[in-house]
């Protein structure tokens, strides 16, 4: 995928109305410190367009990035951040659920899981939640560069077992450092967009 233009087009807060987009949307969900902004920046071929932060929980809005004026990357609020109040967490949850329920242009949800750790209860809940909203998430196992090559197969097995998923579910190992996995993700997005063009 050749990235020609990138624009942060819409930012939706808790009380905002979702935009009525006419182009396909690809959403990214994950824990607050899983490397979501780094992944989105890599997919946009930009160094720091999506804000990365050393303090987790910074993304408190749903951010719509217009890519090449042909599709959207949608950055969902990070979940599972301990320092956020229960009330705020509940509002974020409602905001994400509202988006998953009501966006007719949403074509795929990418769920980011840290490859170094067994999926948390929050990860499992999010996975089940995406499924219950009618989407089969593509799992992106982030922070691949933090492991030795010999550890990767075992770590991926732990991710699959932890989420309770079989071989039919796509899991893509990804490194923001080396960009390994980026082409695979781009290919999935291209494939989805191209299949829509043929309809």
C-alpha cells in the first residue's frame, strides 16, 4: 500500500456523534500500552502522526484518519488502564460499543495483543465483545522485536490459547521497530477494499 495522504479528519469524544463516512473503516483496539499508536503510525508510513505517549490512556477519543482519501484507520480508546476511574472506563466502553454497533462502514477490527504476555482478562473481554458485535477480529501480536526468534512460535501459541482461538483466526506478529508484519496488514486492508470495489 502506497500512502500518499494522511489526515486526522474526525475526533469523537464521549458525547460526539459518529461521522457518517462513505469510505471503508478499519478499527484498531488494544490495551493502553500495547503499541497501538506506533502500529498506526507504521501503517500510515509516518513517524509520529498518531500521538504516542509514555503515559498510557492518552487516547480518550475515537480518531478517524483519512488515508489516501479512500479509507479510514480508526483508533479506538485504549482499555485496561488502571489509573482511570471506573466511571470513565464505563464511558469509554459505551463509546467503543456504540461505534462497533453503529458504524455501517466498519469492515475489520484489529485487536492488538502484546506478544510477550498471556492475554489479560481485558483482552479476552474485548475479543469476545468484538465477536458479539458481529466481527471476527484480526489479532496483531505487537512488540515482536522484544523476543528472540526462537521464542516467537511459543509466544504466538500462548496468545492463541489465551484467547481461545483456533488456526482459522489470523494472527499477525508485528514490530514497530522493524516494521515486520506491516505488509501483511496492508495486504488484508487492500484485499478488503478491493472486494468492496467489486461489489
